[in-house]
């Protein structure tokens, strides 16, 4: 059974990931307007009525902006942990009680196994999601101050990984952001740099030629070419061949990625 994946948007202006096994489909986050989410689904020939759930990673607006309207328009259940729900409930607007799905630990969704993993970010109870279907493992891990041990343990043996590559350290430090914001971004509850993303990957590649997507790139403090070159160079220095040992691509803020077919 194949898994279809498309990153509809990734970045500080909005985040959303589409995942489907052909029977059940869901979004991880919906941080664009409802209209934009619908348009990006349609660009990839995905029927918005096919979305069976939205899983929330944390309460920041760039992850929940379209959640409420999509739930109301299409009758979509919303999954979140208790603390995150309490923080974002007011922003989501009125949600039917039977579409509020609070979880505590891992759970099943159709044929998928869903494991929320606690991460380090400046929100109340943020999570990455590990999605399993038979022997396949997909991971959506952005908004990371650093990769803690709980997440690192889950990262091994993946088939598809959306990994934050938020900023280039030199661009951030020489840029226009005020000092307090630079400290926040570089802090343990901030965002992962290109270098930090690149450093973890050599530990994780295991001969399965997995798909890696670099995500949540800062428009102010990063550049797609810089992110890709930084990560590629470190992997090459460690002896990895892009296209043979792993496939490496970028996500976008302005458009969805293609639909990846994880076999």
C-alpha cells in the first residue's frame, strides 16, 4: 500500500502537509487560509472533501489559521493534545463537539499508526508526528529548537522526512532582526538551522534511499539554494550520494510540492 504525501506549504506564513493511503487522508496543520488550502489541494488534484482529519502540531497561527474554517466547511475532525487545544480553541471558532478529538499518546487512524512526539519549541505542548503504515514510516518535524532524545529515537529508519531547515546562521546574525528575536530563533525553543539539520541526517540514512524534504525555510534569514547547498555539502563530506543514498528536496511557502509516492 503506497502513501501519498504533499507539503502544501511550509514556512512562517503557513504550514500544511497532506498524507493519504488512498482510503484515509489527513492534513498535519492547516496554517494558511481555508481558501488557500483548498486551492493547493486542487492544484495536486486532491478533493478537499476527501480530507478525513486535521492533526495540529501546536497553536501558533502559521499552523492553525485555516483549521476552523476547514472543519466547519467540510465537517473535518480536529486532533490535538489537551494543552494545545486549550490554547487554540478560541482562535478556531465554533467547532462541533463530535469533531473535537483530543489525544493522549499514540493512536490509530484508519490503517495508519499516529505517534505524537514531544519537541522543543516556544509553545505550550508542541509535537512532531510519526506516521506509520505497515513497514513505512513518515515523519513531520518542524519548529524545533533542537532535536531532543525522544525525537531522535523516532527518526531512525524513516522513509519520508520533513525536517526543519529554518535559517542560515550567518544570515540570521547579520540580518535586521532585533537581538531578542535572534536569540529566540537560535535558542532551544526556537528553530533548527541549516547546519543543525545537516548534522543529524548522516546518522539517520540507512540504505533505504529515503526522501528528505527541507522545510520551514525563513524568507528573511535563509535562501532555498543556501539551505540545499549547506545540507548537500555536509552529506557529501560524510560520504553520501544524493539520489543514491537519499533523495533531497525543498518545500515552498508559495506553492505545494509535487505529490510524493512512498512505496
